[in-house]
C-alpha cells in the first residue's frame, strides 16, 4: 500500500529545527567531556610572515595536546628560566635563514613553541627579560628540539 505524504512548510521547519537541536546537543555533550581551558579550547595554529606555528603549553592539558601533535612540527622550542626551570611564556623569538633573512619573528612565545619551517639551516635567537640566547639548528625530516633556559 502506498501513501502520499504531504508536509507543510511549518512542519518541515519544525523538523529541521528539531534535527539541528539534536545535533547541537550531541555536539555539546562531546564538548562537555573536554574540560574547559584545555589545549583544544585555547590553542590554534597561528601564522607569522607565512610561517605556521603553535604556541602554548601552559598547564598539563596544553602540554599534552602539544606533545601529541609534535610530529607535525619540524622545530620544537621550549623556554624556561632559573635553576628550577620554571616555564617562560613571554619570549621574543627570531628565526633567520642561512642568508640572514628573518623568516619568523614572534613575541609572547612559550613555554612551548612549534614552528613549521622548510628544511635547512637556521639561527634562532630568543630574548627574555633583556637577555638573549642564540641557537643554530638544522631543520630536516626529523624534528629538531631547541631548549632556551635563562
């Protein structure tokens, strides 16, 4: 037996609204499972002069998220100070290529900063509280880790 189904515009609008509300509730429950203030909520890939980077690592949630995503970033930098190695979240970082041209320049870096650079040789300077540290690094297929401790 076949039956013709006629739905009014109002019924269609109500059905669409119910479906969207249901989807929002389902999505909302997924977000509720993630504690507020975690890396997923606060961290985003940023771009400086065409170079992508991820900056964060404040708190265990952000650190865990960054460590899980580290394989996508060829340069990892960690910033700390003092004998205890307290994390620093306000470094000024400059990356220069082999020719001496600045390819990345950002303030407010740390405690962890991951950068997508093309393979090659670079000089990285990091400044914190008026003190500058310099590191040479070769970025290749395997990730390079730089540590700056003032």
